[in-house]
C-alpha cells in the first residue's frame, strides 16, 4: 500500500487544488499550493494524474503524470508564464517543461534534477 498517494476517502489536502487531488502525491500538492500562493494568480490545471491506459500514458509510459507527481499548468501569454515559472522556482521545483500553451512541472526524484526543457508544440 502506498501511503503518500491521496485516496478518495481522505479529506482534501490542498488549498487550491481540490479538484485534481485524486491519486496525486500529497507532497507535490503541498508544493504546488505554495507556488500558487506565491504567484498570486490562478493556476489552471490542464492535466494532472493520468491513468496508465490514457493515450498520453501509452505514448509516454514513464510519465510523471502516471505517478501523480506532475501537472500541466495553462500559460498562454508571457506575463502568466513568467509569474508561474518564478513561483515554481521559488518554492523549489526544479523539473520544468515549457510549451507554448502550458508549463509542465513535476517532483519526480527518479528523473534528472535541475532541468528545464522545451516542448515542440
Ligand atoms: Zn506534463
């Protein structure tokens, strides 16, 4: 049994992200809350936990989304992107992917740390 993954019967653990808590890592959500607080703007979550049979999981079976350790935050303009990136860095996130319309952030300790990458689209 995994204890640090939120189960549906538990009470809500995060201040801002109640809607995406299902199967998400509790420490990850706490850090995301901190970043949201610091940024002072809404974080619109495009994608959080993904089941192993999700089409994107099949494309990328090692995705941190499957582990409940990642979200994609909507960011379509430079100001929003800047605020979110600053906040993620300040609270200590160090795995960040930047796309044209969103920012991926994860807390996957099994992958390279201190990396920022770009998506092709
Ligand atoms: Zn992602």
